[in-house]
C-alpha cells in the first residue's frame, strides 16, 4: 500500500469479526497502512464523541475509509454504562460530514436462493445519506406550549407558521438540501449506467407534495442528462408511489437500482438484504460528492453472538460483509493510487470467499438458504477455508 485507508473500529461481535478478518485474511498478505480511530462506545465517551468527527474528516483527507459496526446507546443503556450521555449514531455524524449516497448491493452467490422466488438478479438499494429524520429537530410539547416555525426570506420578509398550538404533542422538523438531492439522483443514474441497471425512484408526493415532490421533480430533471444514454442501452427510469413500488418489486425479477430517501433506504435495504441471504451478504458503500468513499458491513454489532462469545461459546457469525468492506476499501485505494497489485489482492480475496460459498461451506445463517450440500461451520472454520483458498 502506498497511502492509508481510514480504519474506524467498532463494538461487540462486529469488532471480533473485524480483528479475525484482519488477522487471518489481510495482514498475512498486505502490509496495511491505516489511520485508526477507536469508534467503540468507550472511545467515543472518552472523547465526548469528538473521535467520530475526526474520523469522518480523515476520510475526506485520505479519500477512502472502512468502518466497523458500532453501538448507538439508548438513554437507559447510557445510564447503566455510566456514559456521559446517550451518544447519537456515529453513522449520522459521519454522513453529515461526507454527505452523499449509500449504495447497498447484495453479494449474489450461486446456490443461495433468494427468499423471493421471482428475484433472479440482485436489487441494489441506493439510499440518500443526508437529512430527513436523521437530521431532524425533535421536541416534546407540554400542555400550553406552542411551537412556531419562522421562515425568513431573502428579501427580509417573514412567514410564521404555528405548529400544534396549546396541545401536548411531539414534533419533528426535517430538511434536505437541493444540491444533495441532485447529487443523489446523479449518482444513482451514473451507477445504473455503469452496472447496467434500470432505476426506480419511489416516494409519496401525493401526501408530501412539497418535500417528496421536490425529490421527484429533481430526479426527473436530472434524468434528462442521462436519458439518451439510458435509451441507447435499453435501460429505463420510472417513478412510483412507494407503496405501489414495493408491490411491484415483489413481482419483478430484480436487476434494478431502487433509489430511496434516507429513512426508506434504511428500512428497505435490510429487507432486500434478508431476501438475498441476510445482512451478512450485503455490501455498503457511501459515495461522497467529494469523491471520497466509505465502506462498511451492512449489519450491526450482532450482540447476541457477542454475548455468547463472552460465555466462552463459539459462534457461526457470517464474516462475508466484513471481508467485502475491506476489499472494497482496498480496491478503491488501489484505484486512487494506481496500484494494480492492491486491486488484484482485493479481487482475489473476494474470489476466494465466493469459491468457499460455492463449495457449500457456509455459516449458520446461510445453511437453510443453500439447501442440500451445505456444510455449516463456525466463524473460525469459514475464515480458515477462505485462507486455504488464498494460500493455493
């Protein structure tokens, strides 16, 4: 490696997988250069969460990062762990700095059957990574309270809107940036052209005529830049109401990019992942307008398996998404640096993982989906099988 990758360490079973993958599949073959940031719950608490902001800014400087899953504590957990406060999601902080689009693509493996029988090709979920509920202002109103929204126009005039006056209520005010929505749309169309995918964007502009309506109009405006290339390659773009889109997706054969606003993308990417084999077989790549990339496994910290490990039990936790997070980051680092050897290593490691899966060696979560011929092993057994392929 010529230049570093930003490495964000995390929590619980995800951190155990992280260390196992590095020790078994990366460090024996590559002299890793990383800028390491401890984003574990303790690491964030010791720095008043400043470490998260530092890590995000480092990705902008380095151009590429890879992140381990982290814990976002509830208020009750923060109290029981004696944290300074209930810290917000590190992902929310990181995405505010990087902005951009999260592209989640299933790792399709022959022999692992999607739960939706009609799906023959992967469905890629592109999630807008800015704003919506994740940057919303929220407040509880007590009886007699009143909340007002003041809009101050460029000409100095003001508009005051009263929100739920005098009633006990809860409010949530969300926003987005037109420039961010435009980048979201442009990234979706560019990615679809590169990977030969149709594009579906879905929202609810019949209800949210201004907010969702702005998303729809922006997608339709940006599509005009790509329309000629789409038609030349036999690709399509369509807008549907989100409830109709979900119904149609269950009937299609896949092979498309589903563009989702932030919250919908959070929810539906997990649904798509489960249908294609689970979050352990889902890649996640954040594409920033600056050109920087951040790779991570789509799953969380897998607390149930972590607690089993603490009891001294071995677990069959799927490490594939963690491996592909690292290979994605190393491949992109290689592209930035013009390093064909690093790119070749990343592609070779992915190929080794795929050959192991094709042979029927799988972790427990994939056993039922693989069907006859599956040999279920624990995490160590799976990584040893991949290492064996690498050593050949």
